C-alpha cells in the first residue's frame, strides 16, 4: 500500500512538473514569434517611436495579461487585436518571456520645445532665444522634480498614491502582481497611457487602481510623472 501511494505521489509530481514545463515560456521560441512585433516595438523590444511602447525588460505577467486583453477585446486597439488574434496562450508566454529577458534602453532627458521664431515668423534675436531656452530649462527642471516627488511620495492634497508602491523604487514594477515596469518607457507613451486611464479611453484595469489615480492627476502632473519615469 505504501509503495502504491509513493508511486501515485511520484506520478502526480511528474505530471505537475510536465505541466509547469509546458506552461513556461521559451525565450528562443519567443524570439522567433516576435518577428512581426519588430516594426512597431523595435529590435529586442526597444521601440524607436515615442508613441509605441518599449517591451524590453517588461514584466512577463503584465505582457501576457495585455496580449490576452487585446485578444478578448477588453483592451481596445484594432492593430494589436489583429496581431494577437492567432496567438495561443503558449505563444503569448514565449513572446513575453523573450521581451522580459531583454534590457530596456535609456532615453535622452525630455526637453520642452522652445519657439525660435516670433509670431510673425521671424527668427528670435540671439538674446531672446537664449532667455527662452533658460526659461524652458527651469520649467523642465521643475517638472522633473515634481515627477520625482509624486512618484515617491504621492500627492496627499489630491489623494494620489505614491507610484513606488506598485511600480517599485526603480520603476521595475511587480511581477507577481503583474504591475508593469515603467522605467525607460517613452514619455509620450506614458502621457498617452495616463491620459487614457483618466478619460476612460482605456478600460482593462480590472481593479480600477489606475483609473482612480489618473482621474485625480492634472495634465501637468501627468507630464511630470511621465518625464520622470522615462529616465529612471
């Protein structure tokens, strides 16, 4: 009887091991399956286009969750829906584990645009242009400082939680909770994402966390947060 129980236990263990092995993503398979993603998301998941997100270094669970959301329609995007329509769960895991294993590239520090012409289209004098650039730099520094403060400390006056709680001290996210990494992401994409949560254009946040936070953020706070996260 004892031998039978041992045999059954070993059988269950082997079954569970094979199930885990089957469920795990494969980096090499993910590399091959991600070939169609390169045109938008770049080599190794480092998009060169500010409105297309970087996937490199992103948490595996989050990537799988988003691909499933595009496929079932809970996150609306016609282009992405078409791209993931034929993917199996295993395909998604393979692609996700491949991108999670890649290193995200660093961004240049965001810069505020400076108008180099007056209202009549004439070039600004050198002194006026220099002054305009100095003002832009001061505004830039203030935005980065604000982004840092809200990310790490939140905004008690507006009941905005500190982003560090879910996205980590270094913007690495939280893999077990499928919270995304935000470090090194394009500022323009982050601005769009936060704005979409604020306006309900994006609705696949089942716990409603990002909706509640983004709705309390001003446009300036969204810009400041996005600028800071893009260079973490």
